[in-house]
C-alpha cells in the first residue's frame, strides 16, 4: 500500500522537483515553444489570408475574362454585321450598275434598229422609185413609139387638164 498512499516527503520532493522543472522549462523552453506556436499560428493566418486573396483575385480574373469574352463576342458580331452590310451594298451596287449597263445596251440596240429600219425604208423607197421610173419610162416609150398613140395620149392629157 505504500504505492497507493504516498508519504508527505515524497509529495513534497515531487512538488519541488515539478516546480524546478517548471521554472527551468519556463526560462529556457517556454519562450521558444510559444514563439514557434505563435509563428506557426501567424504563418497559418498568412496562408489563409493569401488563399482568400488568391480566391478573390481568381474571381476578379474570372469576371475580367467574362467581360473580355463578352466584348470579343460583341466585336465579332459587329464585324459580321458590317461584313454582311458591305456584301449587301456590293451586291446592290453591282445589280444597279448591271441594270444601268443593260438599259444602255437596250437603248443602243433600239436606236441601232431604228436607224437600220429607217435606212432600209429609205433604200426600199429608192428602189421602188427607181423601179417605178423604169416602168414608167418603158411604158412611156412603148406608148410614144407609135405616132398615133402619141397624139392620142396628148389629146387625153389635154382633156384631163381641162376637166379639172
């Protein structure tokens, strides 16, 4: 039973030894241990603060990336719209110019046809006049070849003139 109920001397010397150990630990080990724990605590706080800052920075970068992406999409849409407008304008210009050229060509063709028609009519009139003159000349020669026919023709012409 000695072990279960310690004697006063043992308790006294154990307490003194514990106090001496505590003083020695306080003087030599306590400050470095507390410094290490404090340092570790500060490094953990700094690491958490850095992680939080990094998280905020990542959110800011993500937001910036989204803004840039939206701007790029808007710019792309604007460029596509401008390209479509330019294409439509070029097509409209080409169509208009083609119509103008076609109208010019049609007008020139109509004028050419008109002048050819007038030329052909003039030529036809000339040929008809020449043929008529030749026929009249032949008829008159045939009529005037005989003296009796000449006198009858002169009488007939005189009669026509007086009748009118």
